[in-house]
């Protein structure tokens, strides 16, 4: 029986860890968590905020996915979008999901991320 998503893994090119830290820690406000030593030797970095965990793993022939992405729920979406934009991250609003405000952004290596907040009065998500 599935109970939860433990983490989402995204790929990144070798040597991109500092750029990833600037985006995930500084822009998104996540905390970097130490990788176990055997995994740290492979490069990449791990981040978390509350129950959200994102792992960035090194892929030597990296190409960012253009469609696949994590969908991350936020509160105060307007302020969050402004925070990302202030850090130089792209913010592209999308009004096509009923009952939600949402936008897409990209990390410094081109991974797509979706940020969404339920609109006031919208039904609660299915569980």
C-alpha cells in the first residue's frame, strides 16, 4: 500500500551544485540536507521544506525535461512568485487549472517546476 511520496528526484549536470543551491535554498527557501557519504560522492544535492523533499542528482548526459515536473503547493502564491522573480527566476502564470492559481518556473539548469495554490472557495483536493 502506498502511503506518501518520499521525494522527487530531478537531474542536473555535473558541477551545477552551487547554482542549484542558489535556486533551491535562496530563491525557494528550502533547506539543504546532507546526503549519506556514499551518495554524496556522486554529486548533486538534496533539499527539503516541511514534507517536500527534492533530490537533485548528477546525470552526465543531462537534458532537462520540458514537460515532466513536480507540482508544489504553496501559500501566498503572489508573494512567492515575486520572491522567485526577485532572484532572477522565470515566472510564467497559467490560468488553465480551475480552482487554482499557478505558475511555472525553471531552475538554473532548466528543470521545470509548477507552483500552485488553491483559490479561495475551491473544493479541497482529493485524498
